[in-house]
C-alpha cells in the first residue's frame, strides 16, 4: 500500500463523500503512478507512461488510470505476500468481480469476470505482460514472479483481440531492474507438511545489463486424502540497455506441476455432508497428472521522445498435460450411486493435451495536436498462432439396465472406500484431433482531449482469423475463416479535480475451439458491453476508487456434446449486468484498507436443453458458479516493536449462493472466510511471517460442475516462514 502522511482532519471530512461514491482500490504502486500533489493537496495526473521497472506497458498508452474509460483493479505483489498467496486463483479472490469456475480437477486456472467465463473445456485465458499466456495447459499459475495482477474489466477486443466480454487478467511479471542489486529468499512450512522455498535475486552485472533470477519449489500433502502435490518453477528475466532510450527485455519460464487429478466430493440430496471434505474418490493408482510449461518473451522498447515510443515483442509458450483419472460418472442411467447411496460408478480417462502458442506484435504510441485538440494515439499490429493437439481416451460404466458388476462399473464405496480393488480399466480413444488458430490483427485508438475536462476515446481492431481442425479419428478436416471489426467508444469527463465520470461501449469476440459432430467449425462467440461509472482520487491518493455499472451480452456460447465426446454444441445467448464497488487506501493511524464488492446478475437468455445434463434451460436461469453477491474486505497496520518493524492484518471474504449445475436447482451454499496474516523483523534483513486462512474452519465449496463433481474448499490452513533480504 502507498505509505504517506496526511492531515487526519481532512481525511475524516472526506471519508463520507468517498464511501458514498464507492471508490475502487489501487495498490500503492498504482497510486504512485496515478497522482502527484499540487499546492492544494489534490492529485495532478502524470503525463508519463505507466511503467513496470522501466518497461512500457502494452495496450495501455500514456494514460493515468483515471483517464481510462474502463474499470481497472490492481493487486500488488505486496498484497500477495501479505496474504501468503501462492496461486493466481487465490489472488483473484481479492477482487469481487472475479469468481472461481471448474478447474479440471485442480489442473488449470478457470474464472469468470463479471459473470462470464470462457469455454468450459479450456483454461481461462490471461495475459502475461500483454501476451496471451493462459491458453495452454501448464497447470495453475504460481504467484512467484508476479509484480502485480491487473483486472481489466470489460471487453478488450478492440485492442488486444480475442477475449471474454467480462474482462481480461494481465499478469505483470517482475522485470530485471537496471543499475542495482537486491534480493530475497524465503522458506516456509504449512499445514499438511507443505514445504516451500522461493528466491528473487536481481544482479546488476554492468551498468546496462541486469539479470533477475526468480525460482520456487514446493512439495507436500493437501487436506484431500491421497493428494500429494509437487511443483517448481524457474522464471528469470534479463534487462539490457542498447542506448539511452532503448531497452531489451527477455523473460523465460520453466514450470512443472505434478498432482493427482481430483474431481472433489459427491453431494446426494443436497446433503453436503454425504462424505467428508477430505475424501478422495479417484484412484491413487492413476498416479499424478503432470503439467509442464516452457515460455519465452522478448521485448524491445524505444523511446524516441517523450511523445513517441515503439514497443516490439514476441512470445512463445509450449505446454503439455498428461495423466490418468477416475471420475464420477455424471449420467444417471449409468450411475449406481443413485440406487444404493454408496456405490459410485466411475469413468477412467487418459489425457494428452499439447499446445503451442506464439505471438509477435508491434505498437506505436504517440501524442500530437490538431488545432486546439490534443491526441494520444496507439497504433499496433500482431500475429497470433495457437496449436492444440489433444488425445483423449475414456472408459465409461455400462448402462444400469444391463445389470453390470461392480468391477464393470469401476465402483468405489463412498462411505468406506477401498482403493485398487479392481484392475484399472483401459479406455478407448474418444478424441484424436489438432485444432489450429491463426490471426492477423491491426488496431488503432485515439483519445482526444477536448478542453480541460472532456476526453473522448474512439478506436477499433480488425482481425482476420483462420480456424482449422484435423480430426485424425474420423479423418475429417475442417477449416473456416472469419473477418471481424471490433469497435470501441468511450468518454471521460472531469467533474472536479478528485472526481471523474466515464462511459464506454465496446464489442468483442472470442474464437470457439473445436467442431460439432459433423465437423463444422463454429462461429466466434460475440459480445457487446455497456459500462458507466465514476472514479475518484482524494487527498493526494489516500483514497482511490471506482463505482461502475455494466451490462454484457454474448452469443454463440458452446457446451460439450454429451453424445459425442470431444465435440461441442452451440447453446445460445447469455447476459450479465451488475454494479461494482471498490475502495483502497490508508486511514489515520496507519491502517491500510481494501474493499471490493460486486453484485452480478448473470443469466441465460435462450431456451435450450443443456447438452451436459439433458435438463432444460430457460431465459432467466442463473449461470453456473456465479454468485449474485461477492465481497472481500482487508485491513492491515504496520507498527514498531522496539526498533523492529512489524505488521498485522485481517481479511474476510463472503461469497453468495451460486448455481452448482446448469439447468437444475442444485446450489452451492454461501460461505464467509476469515484470514489473519502478519510479519515481524527478527533482525536486520530477516523477518518472520505467517498467515492463517479459513480461520474459523468453515465448510465451503469453491466450484461445482454437478452434484457429483463438487470441489470442497480447504479447512483452516496455517503457514509460517522466514524471509531474508539484502
């Protein structure tokens, strides 16, 4: 959080006004970028580009956050460290507009922003330094190496291209910082004998060459029986100056995750105590599912002047996920559990998902005047290539009408499980296919200052998209091309120095992967978004925020075809609308605060029969795993114990009731989780830190696909560690 000293009387008088306008949180780093103080104590917006350790941010341009007609929230590395957060999924819980979705047994990141998620058969896409980085199968993203998490709400297709209408997540990584050396190293121990080591060392080799070495390794059990996890990663960055105004940055990624595939628990007749939350219903004999990732990023930044800059970059990322799993059968006609309440029929699946994704791009950012108008322009182009090679095998229990034996049904007793009771069944090939996407895009954006108060943004992006599917199982090859223009318009009006109103309209799209059973490639998923709100900056940055109202619609939504595994069906339209409330800053007495609330009404807008469940979906039915109410609160205070610095903090998360299965009335209950965290300096350059999550050991459920695939949340979890700095 931003550290500063302010007049307490002035703060007290401003607090009611700020709370009434529902401002939104920025981290300390973002606040520092956002504002400078004038002689009256108000914030003067910077005209410099927002940068990360000297690296210009793609797609952002030369704007303060308050000048952008879009809601943007940022979660800093300091906040992640305070809370002991080590996964991107847990980091996103801090923003109420983002909620968890089905994570493929804990093997990928999946989330919805403003009520909309992407393809349920793919991980959620996210950006890494502006490059698409979440489309592959490298496992859940670790928080090591993240400098901040940006939640860019609303569609960004007019600049970035493909994406969900609810928004995009951009991970800004820790870059090599030129000209100085520093570092940290930590070791920690947590519940279920989890041990983790982490290091971040920045070495200035010469005045113009710096290497930053970041790595982590983690090993231990989990609260789930027979679920042991192991993960490691190496994330170095190299910074090189090629001249006074030219910088070259190279980032490398090498990670590995090994963990048993885990579909969670079963819930019968809405009884969430059907089995203990620790009970594993797969087969330990399936072994680990392993996810690997290798990535490269190279960026060249040239500042021609304070009004013109060029950013050229490229990214390449290879991912591979392989493994077996034993999953509860979800079709009632094959599920023995509904007959006796204890015999769970299970499929057995084998996966090999291999993906390669590379992007090249160039962006020119400039400023100029025409008559009395000041223009800030972005012009860019990119090429995006994504190859997805998937081989999927499945064994499925026979129909109950054939009176199968327990071995034929691959049955496990949920009340008294005996693992390895039967030989592991061998599946048949259900999918052997390669999907390819190629896209060439160009975009332009102009934000025009009209007088001292009004700014208008216009822009758009043109994409030429080629989709190919080579089905090696059916020997059917399909291809299709799409051309699309995605426009955006917006306006920002400064009502007063601390208060800005904004409004925006945009269209977006996301290419749908795969085909229907006949081999036909689907039209892209399309969307429209309308958003309006207010941004506020008070007392030189002591309080910052946004109140936003939005409505999103999208069409050509896909779901899995139950009668043809590996294929999809188009199921119709959906709409999401709501209000967001966020607040961040420092209160008198040194208390840092973070508040994030979202009300989201996300629902189907088409009548259909859901292909996954065979249940009918009607307009107005809620979308799965989307709560109407979501709230996160956090307070922290730094103080001194003698000559040593210390910090304590607490947080609370409330998640409302959610639909747990499309087309039925199965719901996940509300939950409220509390957390504590703190740290203290033991001596110079050495601190003791710790955290406790789910303080009161609440029973909660992270997400659900059906009552037979429910992911329980972790019970009370404690972590303690030592961190050395130099």
